[in-house]
């Protein structure tokens, strides 16, 4: 980021915008990358900037504004030269992020969400940044800082006050560890770049091998990879630019997940090789990685790996000297939108639109990126495909269970001695995982993230497998000191922040559910509110457009079932409690009239609000 | 109450208007001569019709018009909830705040400052303990107490009120149907 | 349907013929069967955001070991975007779905500021008409009382965002029919909102004309024509005279425009 930019110097701005637009050939489908690159130069996207981009791309201005307004990491108002975003997953909360953020705000004389008067800095929260094994974490100008401590907060405050450029901050602040604790077939592979490609005998044979291996999608849904590739391979591209595409879904936003971060950091070659295998099978010439904006720091490293692969003839024209085997990969960055992990929302975003999930059918395998047949696969799925290409289907099929072949990489965080990355053959029990990572006195595990499953000790004998507990990899552990109501409340807030707002049930329902949870948290909830929550959850599940809304109530439903006392202990004895704080509703008139006598209050003992403005009182510990 | 009394006891009905315009009460009178049938079934307790100031503790029905805009409204509503078996929100204002709630887009302090500004003599907002304090926002009834039934309309027509009450008095869940259900 | 060539499915046990490519709601409305909807419009491709038209498809009844009949609910889907499939059984007027739709209407009623008595659209507002038909007596949930703007900058058209239900009909009309892109959406989730295509953000600085489709498609009272209001007396307005569900064929897709 260029520090001394006023964004007011028209000529300067014009030059920056023009340069970025030219770099992207004024291609409107590249709007996301254009907005990000321009913002990195100009600090923010002013109304004039948006107009200039729209004109340059021949897009309606409102469309550009609408895209900029959709993503959390684009801002069409100034957010300060230093934009600090604290990761606000429940695991960050458990590590004390609320106190640290309060400390930072106090030292900067700031309130969360506000920009300092000198336009220097703003401090706010953001959804899980994928650093749960080394939190509390935060982003400064979209670069991750991990393992925050009070001392580190104080030093960061000083650096900001002294306007020290980010590049000159101590490098150790930005260290992101891989924390690989258990390796199995995938993470323990001994493959060299190109091994998988050299082992391939033909697209049809390769497809058969993937099918025979039983590989299923690792993002969580578990669709057969072989079937997906076969549908895609058989689909015909349409129009003048008919083509097939491979898309790698690296928008790992599920709270508690960080295994794709580690795969891309430690095994990028294998992931790209898996994309190349997919391209070989379906006949794609182009592949796209959709990397979540939180992992911006990996971009240069990934591009370097791609460059090396091109030099080694593992990408580009005539891969391995094989005429007609042409394939290249480009990394696109997201900009802070969990919903883009949903494959059709991801495709919308790749094309430069708001990340709103598409209607299905048609499915991406027939009509995906730019309306063409597209195989969208998870990072881990693609890496596993490369492994299968190199080592054979039979070998792979022998790992795991009958219905879930292979291994699963788990991202483990929360209350355990050794958080990090654990790879297991499918079929491992929850209790085995807990023992390995050093979890004691565990009262609950949240598996598969905020949208996943909350299980209690009686279920720890269950297995990680598609036929029992399927997961994209998030595995959060809560010991006996934690309050499961607060866990659910944190997740409900997450869904409010991340709903795309397309459909009524999710747009309104997530907020209504949040309001109920906050009301209960504040000590104003009654049985009536539990009934309302159930009604909203049912509506979300039945009527929502996509998986986000359909699963947004799971955390409340699960904890209501398994940890009901954590709710009941907060409820008042009355069934019905007012929807708002009666006494607080007289605050403005007390101010206007100067009255504070008993007649200027409602004497209802239960009214004592606990949540102050931005106080984030939801600290679980 | 006499233990040997016939089972056809008259139901006790209380009514009031909070932040409303009494239009719903006026519409109530539009049931015209059917009011004679009604008084065979009910007797009025606290109501503008009787001028009784407080609810008896054994009211069966409480019918409330208007939303909640000040402290007194809250107290009256709580009295109704405490003393009535069934509480009915009648009319648009009772149900979503109605026209008075359109002030909610403004800060009450700004409203008062504008209303009580006297040219050249500053702002003098009346401040007497007799004057109920306004709430920051106007709220519908069901945000303050539990409401059992809702009768929409601005006002609900005499026919709608009649249908609603006869259903209710007969023990049926009221259903208005086309022509009677109205939000305006 | 005796013609063996015609495709058909069952809607609440009534046989509905359909043409290849039609969605469930398109076929149902063409056949004179009403399915509630707000964001669906006969002249536009289905959108699927309001979810009022949610139906259940292919529920099954199974008999358990002890002889009990248990109903396994079919999958829920928006009937406006779900293609009709021959032989499928679609449920629409079930207590569960009617309750779901009432809840969705209540969600819209608390999200925006819907004060019918002062709205020019009252009596012909689709949200209101649908709420009447579903028997929605109250908004149930606490009101948001969200603070939204009014834009009176255009000489002929007034925008009252308080009543917006985010159906995107104006967005679609302006893009697809008027080819002007006057409206778009910004924000997301609970902050999603309608915007105008101008740097000032004002409607007056766009090229919207009162005769545009976008200026005449709003199902609720957001996009209003100035100098017109309350022209039809109470009692004679659209939904005074007939419920929204009467004469479903009026909502049947206009083929040449949708295809």
C-alpha cells in the first residue's frame, strides 16, 4: 500500500486506474481483481474511482458499485491508512481477542468500526481468517498477524502511530506456521513435481482411475469426483469461446478451517498438479484458483510456484512435451465473502459479479465459468487426485473405509494442547482425534464449522467419514469451562455477517435469530423466544436458497438439543419478555427533561443490559 | 360469584386506546344495532364506553387500540395483560405501530426541539411529572406484552370487528377472509 | 390429460400439463392453479429470491415395521425456478407450507417499514394482497424500524425505500427490457439495498423515464409516480374487489418475453 495517497489527486488516480485496467485488458470479468488492485494503490474506492472503473470497463456504474459493496474487503468509504481487522471466530474469542481489541482501541482512542479523526487507522472485526491454530489473529491491510498478545498489540499501536510502512514491521509478526502434526498418505507423500503427470496414461484411463479410487469431494458435500469430471468431460462448450475449465475452490471460509492454507503453503505443487490432472481428463486449457482474500499473503508464493512449473514444462503449451496437452493456471483473489465458498457464488465472483449463488440446474459441470463446462473442486480433492494419478486407484481405495476412501486433513483448534493440521485415514473416531491433539475434559466438538455438527461426549465414538460425520475439515474443541450458548451465538453472528441477502429467509432469518440470541444473552429471553428461534430455524432450513441459509440455524438447533441448560440458565422465569429494553427506551426523554426520578424509569428488576456498544461481551471463558 | 349461577355468564370486556386515534373504537360502534346482541353476551369493564378507570382483575377480553409511544401506555398495557385472559391488538397502530411509528425514523430529541422551538425564544419542551415520558421509539403491542389475537385494519370495519368478536365469543379462532382482512 | 404425449405432473393431487422447459409455477399458473409469489413476474425469467412459492416435491409415505404410516417430506424448492418434471408430485397448499409462507411475509413486514394506511400502493400492493390471502394478521417478529431514505430527486418518480422487499424486479426490468441499468443492488445480507445508476446515487441523475418498465413494475410502494396517488377509492381497488389468488391465469408467463 502506498502510504501517502490522498485519493484526491485526480491525475494520479486516473493514471493508477488506467494502468490497472490496461493490465487486465479492460476485461469486465476481471472486475474483482481490478477493484482489489486499484484499492491497494488508492486506499479506498471513491465514488469518482468507481465511475472511472465503470467507464473503463463499459459497465453500468451501479453494477460496479454493487460489486464493490458486496465484498467486505472492498471499501467505498475511507477506512484509514491502516485497516486492522480482528479475526472473530469463536476460537479467537477463546484466546482473548475481545480484550486485545479493546486494548488496541483504547490506545488508539478509537471505537470499533470507526476511522480515527486523522484518517490514520480503523479497527474492526472480520469473520474467521483461517489462523485458528495460532490465534488470536488479525489482518492489517489484509496481511495476517498471528499469536497476538498484549505486548504485540502495544507494539503494533506504536508502529501505526509512527506511520511505519507495513513492510518495515518486524517480520516475526507475519509468520504463519503450518503446524502439521500428523501426516498420512497425502501430507506424507514423497512425490516430486510432475510425478503424477508422468504417470498418466490417457484421459479416459485417468478418469477411470479417479472413479475407481472412490475419491469424493473434500469441501464437505462429498460428491463423487470421478462422476463430476465425467459429467464435465461429456458436456459440450457453447458459443464462440466454448471451452472447459478447472476451478480450484480455495475460498476456505468455514470457521475453524485452515487446511487449504497449509496445503497451498506446503504442497502447492501437488494442488496445481491435481488441477492439471483434472484438465487432462476434462479437456480444459485453463484453470483458475479462487483464493480467499484472507490468504492474499500466499499470492506471490503461489505465482512463483506456477512460474517454476511453466519453466519445467509442467504447465503451459505441450505439457511434458505432449502435443495438445496445453493448460495454464491463474490465481484469482476473493475479497472477504464466505458465501463465495459455495461453488456457484464462487463462479459469479470469478466472472466479476456479486457473490450470489446461482439457481441450479444448470450445474457447473455443464454451465459453469462463463457458462462453460467447469469442474469446481476443493484444494484437498485436487491434491488427492494428483496422489491417485501417481500411486494408483487400488492403493488409494485401500485407505479409509468402504464408503470413504483415502484420508482427510483436519484443521484442529480450540481447547487442546497441540492445535494444527492432522491427516487421518477416513474412519478415525472423534475420541482418537481428541487423544492425539491433547484435548482433555472436552465437553463438545464442533465438526465441519459453523454450519456443521455439534457433538457431545456421548457421541465421541463416532467416526470422521461420509457415512457418519462428513466434514470439510474444521474441528473445533470446547472443554468443560466453555459456554456452548456463547459458541452458538458467535456462529449466528457469523451467518448474519456472511449472508448474501439474496433470499428472504436467510437475509431476514439470520438477523432474527441473532436478535433472539442476543436477547437471551442480555438476560431478557423467555421460553417465547426459544419458540421464535425454532420457528426461524425451520424457515431457514426449508426455504433458503443455498446451503448457507439452510444450515445457519444448525448451531442453535444442536446446542438447544444437547446443551439446553446453557440456554435455560439465562432465561427469565417469565415466558414472555419485551422485545426491547423498556427502561432504556426512556433514555432520551430522561436526557431531554433532566428527570431521573422513579417515575422516569420502569422498575422491572430484570432490565439490566450487559452488552454495551461494540463491547463484544461474548467472551466465552 | 355465586356457585349456582348459570353457566351463561356474561364475558367481561375491557377496551382502551393507547397511541391511537380512537378510530378503531369509532369503528366498533359501526357494528350498529348488533351492539344489542353483543351486550347480551358481554359486559364492559374498563373502557371509554363506561369510563371505568381500571381493569377488574377478572376480565375475559382486553381489546387495545393504538401502539405504545410513552410510559403511560406501557403501564396501561401491562395492567390489561395482568387482568385479561385474552388480549387483542386492534388496528394498524396496535399491530405495527402505525402512523405514530413513522416518527421512528427521527430522533425524538430532534422532533421535540423542532416542535417546541419558539421563534427568538429558544426551545421549551414541557416538563411536568403529569406528562408521560415518550419512548425513544413507538412500538407495537406485541413487543411489550404477549398478545393473543390481532385484528388488523385502519380501522378494521364494523363487519370485521363483528365477525372477529362473534368467532372469538363462540370459541372459534377468528378468521376474517377476503374483504374483511385489511391493513388500511 | 388423456393425450399420452403431453407431459404432466401433480400439484396437490391435481394433474397439471406442462411444456418442456416450463418451471412448476409457470405450468401451474398457466393451468389456472395459483401458487403464491412476489419476485416472480409473468414477463421475466424466474428469479427465486422471495421464496414465497416454495413447494415440496415427491414426499413419500412409508409403512414402518409396526404398521404405522409415516410421511417422509419431499425436498423443498422454489417452484418458480424448479423445472417441472413429468409425473412428479408437488405439494403447495399444505399447512406446513402455508405457515412457512406466512412466516416469510412476516419477515418482509418487519424488515421494511410497511405502513399501509399512508401508502399510495395500498389496495394494489402485491405484498399486502398476498398477506391478506394467507391470513397474515400480524408481523409477529419485532420490527426492525430500519432507517431508510426517500429519493424525490426525479421529476416524475418518487422512491420510497422504506417499502423495498428486494425482489429485484426493477433491476431486471431496467436491465433486460429498458436496457438502461438504472437500478442495481449493493451491500449484502441485512445491509443489501437498492441503488441508482449515478455517481450522486440520486434517481434524478439517471436516465429513468416514467414510461420505462422499471418505473412500472414495483410490486410494492417503492417506485411511485408523482402527482398520482389514492386515485381509486377504498372499496374499489384491486384487492378490495378480488383476492390475489383469483384468476391465476393472469400471472401465466408471457411466452415471447420470458423465453
